[in-house]
C-alpha cells in the first residue's frame, strides 16, 4: 500500500507513532551522555627501560636496538620511535589505526610477550622494561592541592584522603596524584671517619640490609596451636638506624652507625616532576572518568564531594581547579544547543515565509519529530552529545526538510490543480518515494568515507556519519508518512471544476519570471554558457591556491601553554627556580596592570597529566618546564599571547620557548618539521644546523629548535688498569664510590606503614658538591683492606662533549628541526612550509641520508589519505545508485557534472571571509556532493515525468527546471541558513563557509547548468519558437 494512503487512513497508528517519537525523543535527549569531544583511543604505548650508568650510545645499541627489532616484528605496529638518553631508553610504539579499543588489549599483550622474549638479548645491568599503555586516560577534572606551609608528605597524606573518596563516585575510573617527590632515608657517611676507622662501606650497607628485612622465622607448636614467631629488630623509626652496630669483624670496639653518619628522612633532591600553582608548592590531582558516562553529571558529583572535603581540610590548604571538563562540556553543549535551536528556528521561519503559514508549521513540526526520533536512536546505540554529533545535527537540519519540501510542494501543486488531498498525496509519494529514497541514500553515502574509515579519522568523526545516517533515514520515513498525514489535516481538497494541469498559473511571480528569462538565454546559448561556467571553475581552482590551509583550528578554551627548555643537562631544581622567577614576573604584571590572569599551573620535569584528548604531555626532561595559563576570556588571552611571547624572549633569553594555544585536533611537536635520517650524529647535527638557519631566516617562523638539543659536558676519569690492579681496585668499585659520593647509592628499603622508602648512602653536602674533591675521593680496596685515593687509580681527569639525546624513528637515527608560524599572525603551517620548503630541499644530503617532512603537513596528509582511500568506493556507490534510479548512465553524468561547480562558491566564500581550508572543510565538501546530487535527482526525475507525459524534450527540460525551482531553492536555502550559527564557531567555521557558499553557488548553477548539460548530452535541438510559458 502507498505509504501516504496508509498513514492517512490509519490515523490512530500515525498519531501513536508521532506521540511515541516526540515523548521518546524528549526522554532520550535527557539521558544522552555529554562530552567535549568524541571518545577516542590513543593507540600508543611507551616501553621504558633503565640501564644505569650507560651512555646514550650504549642505551641505543644495547637496549633500544634489540627491543625495536622485536617490536617491529608485530604486524599491528605502524611506527616505532625511541629517545635514548644516559641510562634510559624510551620507546614509543604506535599501532595501525584500524586496531580499535576492543582489539588494543590483545595488541599490548603481544607487545609484552615480544619484550619478555627479547630480555635474554639485553646485557646485565638492564632493569625490567616497564610498558605504559594507558595513554587514553584523560584526566578531565584536574585540580591542584596547594599548601606552601605544609610539607610534601602532609600534602600527600591529605591527597590520599581525596583520592579514596573520589574513586568511589559512580563514573570515576581513576584518580591520579602527581608531583609528590619520592620520600627517602639518607645516610650521610663521612669519608674522613670511614677512612680513620678503616671500615668497608659495603660491610655497613650489608649490615643495614640484614637488619631491616622481612623474613620468615617460622611457627612453634604449643599444645594444639601453631604460634607464629616474629622477632623484633626491624627499624620502626629512622632514628633507630643510628644504634646499628657497624664495628669491623673481630673488632672489640663498639662503633655505631650514628657515630660516623647523619641519618634523616627527606624528599629526593632530583624529583621526576614538580608542580606549582601560582608559584606555590602543589600536588596535581587528576580524575579520569569511565567511558560512556555523562561527563557533566559526574563532574558535578566530583564538585559536590570536593565541597564536602574542603570543609574538613587542614587550615592553609587550598584546592584550585585547573580544568573542569564537565563545566566546559556543559557550556559547549549549551552553546551548541542554542545554535541548534537557532538553526531550527531559522529553517522554520524560512519555510513560513516561502511556503506559507500552514506549510511552514507543518514542515517545522516534521523537522522537530525527525530530530527527536534521531535522539531516540542515538540514545539506544550510545552516541553522546559532543561537538561532532551536534555539528552533524546542524549539518543535517536543512537536509532533513528536503524530502518533506518535495512532498509538501507536490501536494500543494496537486490541490491547486483541483485534485483531492488524498489523490495529491498518493500521486506525489508514488512519484517521488524511490527517487527521494535513492537521493537520501546518496546523501548518506557522501559521509561514508568518514564514518566507515577504519582509521583514526573514522573513529574521531564516526558519530558524524552515524547521526546523518539516522536523521536522514528518519527524514525519508517522516516525509513519506507523517508529512502527507499533516498535509491531509491542514489543507482542503482542490476544486475539481477549476482543475488545470497547466504550469502557467502555478509558477508565477518575479522569481519565476526572472528565472525563465535566464534559463531561456542559457539554453539557447548553451555552448557559451558552458564555456563561461568552465572559466569560473578554473578561476575557483586558481583561487583555492590563495586560501589559507590549516588542519584543525585552535580551541575556544581560554587556556594557553608555555613550553620552556633550558640547556640540556640543567638540574631539575635549577629549572624549578627558573620557572618560579617567570611565574612571579607574570603574577606581578597582572597585579600592576591586569591582564585577565586566572591561574598558572607549572610542571617541571615533564608535561602535565593529560587533561584533554588533544593535549600531548612532554616526556621527561630535567631541563623542561611547562606553564598552563588560564585567562578570564578568549579576548584577554588573544591580547596577551604576543606580549608574553616577546617578553619571555627578551627578558629570559637563556631558554627556548614555545607559546601555544590548545588545539582541537592532533597536535604534532611543531607545525613545521624537517626530519633528517642518517647514521653519523656529526653529519645529522650539521644538517640540522643548516635547516635551523633557513627556519631562523624566515620572519614568519618562530620557536626554531631541534630535538637532539645541545651537547652536554661529560667527565672522563681515565682508569689506569695497572695502578688499579696493584691497589686492588676494580672499575666497579670506582663507579660505586663515585656514585655514592656525588649522587647517592640505594642500599636498602625503609618501611613506614604502607610506604616503602629507599635508603640512600651518600657523602655529606660539602664533600659531594665540590668537583675538586673527586681526586681526593677514597675507594675501598677489599683486596688490601684499606682505602685508596682515586688519584692513585686514574691517570687523568678529562672532559668531552656528548649527545645527551639520540632519537630514532623506525630503527633509524633521525634529527628533527622544528618551527612554528609566528603566533597570532595570518601565517599558517602550510604558508610557512611553502616559504622554506625549496630552501630546505636544496640542502645537499650525503649518500645514505634522507629528508622527510613531518609536522602538520604529515598529520593533515595522513587524514586526507585516510578519507581519500575510502572516497572512490563511496562515490562509485553513489554513482551506481544514481544509474539504478534512472537506468541511464547519461542522465547520471548530467547530475554528477554539477558536483565540481560547488568549488566556485567554496573558493569565493573562503577568500571573502578569510577563512582557512581545514579538515572540517573537507567534510563540508563531502556533504555538499550529496546535497548537489540530491537536488539533481529531483530535477532529472521531474524531467522524466514530463517526458512520460508526452511533452517535447526541450519543453520537458524547460518546464521541469521551472517546476523544481521552489523545492530545490528551498532545500538549499534551509541548509544554508541553518548553518549561520556555526559561522561564529572557529571549529566549524570553514565547514559552514564551505556549505553555505558552495551550496548557494551550486544550487543557482545547478538550475542553469543541469538543463543546459542535459540538452547537450542528449543532443536536444533548440526549437525556433520560445517555450510555451515563456
């Protein structure tokens, strides 16, 4: 049965469907989860392997190489990168993008097996590799626990209370506390006293280990009960270590450890990371949420729990929120919903103006029902409200009424011609249901390359395709059922006495008169028309070459970051002091001349906890620090960015800086990156120096640096084998003495309730901080049972320069020269790359050396290729559906010839508004192809109807074009105007411009070019007379 007849004659069923869709949609909307960005799996793992005492070259060759070879055997692995520094190998493993979150645990298990299998190839002294695979954890609720008057231990104790309470909240996955330095027990042993007593340091260390150990003393059977035996003797307090007897064997003198050593508990003087909050000592508390939860609701629950905890906090401790994803998501979603409401209102107003009050209200109701129906399915399959899914709804808005416009227009025309409502509804649905179904499928397939892409692009933008699939499918259903039902209720039957199938009375008015005149000229001078269009198209292609190219625009969040690199080798505490000076400077600036500063969070030693998906924390460097600066508004931030960038470089020139905004998409290390591959570090540094000069000479670039950093000083005591043998000193003994004196050596573990602290033996401060004391350092000779000065076992003390970092990529050494466009300028990564590319590629490379471009160029190219790989199949499917609809290749070609014409409008719009061509613009172009083909299908279907009615071919093409003006223009107009609210959103700006201008130009040209192309391809001659209604 005809769908329209069924819905009209079964009113109860139709009303039930309407009510269920309305109520179900409202309820489902209230249950939808909310996120800032779609959930996304970061397909990275980090393999960290310590090799204490090894040089970067030894780490590279003895640890990284065998591990990289084992990892590279995995077919799932896309890329292996390693950073080799003194005593530490850090290997980053990136998996092919088609391995989603469900398959990653299996991949990481295989990685662990590969690493374990290769351990036998590693030299002795290499510690067990640690595999970190939880990079996808996003700590979207990030806080700082501040208390300058409290010790780190006291702050850590209170943070444990917070962690235990927060982890119990439904929807909280993990609570991480960072920034607390390692607690340790230090035993400072005086070299002079040791020498005077002739005590072997290793004997003292062994005594400590033997005393402070958990061992099994067994059980005693007493009657029928076995009673456990646990002798005392373990250290319950640090002070008890002073009473440890360390007299030499066979010595009658009692010597206590406290006699020769100072013993105390402290924090490590070389912590891995240090946190500040506006210059105050802080711990970072990050809360990661479970997948699929409503971020807004869980964040509110966290805030409520924190309010309870703050009421009980120690006086002087404060909690400052760095990033509350829930609050940001709530603002973002609210803004999007306002945009959505505005778009709906715009569409309805347009319909009311151009279709009349009844038709406008009718289609507005159908639009709302379609959106509510979409919410039902989104809730059922777990699609959340985030910027991509909400953007998809706004993109779909105009398209959602396309089918309803065609049906309503057909019914109105039928009624005007004197037919009944039922007859008009039946006829238009019979005529258009399959063409509209095919056009809807084509509109959906236009987004298939995104949604069906097996890689990261498909995962990130997958909800775009799913939402459009759901909403457009529902729109076809409501157009075939609910739309004719509403038309039947709102309109009256036509008057049969005045029935007239002529278009003369139906298509009157200024718009139709002007269009007829233009169409008549275009069709009569069709070759000239086509040449003119081809000229416009070539002009547009040339114009696209002048459009700014970006990958993803920056975020609207008023937070920016300042990366700071001091000279490689700088002590972490020196870096800490340097960052404190900058913090104080910025806070003073804000106090004297307010800049809109809200907060500064500083991390020294590595990046902060990942608080948003696009944030890439830096790996560990003692010379690195990062300031996360929150401003009160986007305007304040934009005004301050160039100021702080210039101020830092002029007032603190001893460091390298990168001032950057938060990005919406992937964030490479730099916008522009030139990689040089080769074997010789000297040659690689020479190539990097040449490339750096090119970058520095370009005024449009800043933040120029390379990732091998500066070379660092290395002290090389020349070990004299002959003298050492005579003195009974081994190299290991010398290394141990040097380590103990200058850094400290772990000699045991101290237990304090659940805390395990290393016991560190080292020299007093006055002995270990004096470089000149190295020669006077005493080394114990077990063979001669005495101390020997270091000067007796080394022939000289030399120094040399070494590479502190050796970078590798896919098992080859690589050095990356990095740079960025000048901040807050009109320059983009693409424009800067064009300026320096030829100069960089002109650098002569020795044999065996290669150049490769990375940065935004690489990430953008990867994303475009991932879509491009799916495009041919998607467009082929769309074309085949078009052929199947009309059983004609030539008619399909006529329709598809109009798709490239959108480029005329796109080029004009982007240039006129100075908008960049971004990844989102590519999505807009894909959606345009579906919209244009859909409009073409409506027009060609009408031509076939006119031909079937027996009209001459030329007249049929002409009349069909006139009759489709209103539905085609209305569909385009509703889509274009519905996009207006997105023009104020930087993330969707380029996509909105692409659709608005592309569809606008393409629609006008479609109504001209398609009829002209049709008459050319089908060789329809131009009659000598004018068309009947001209």
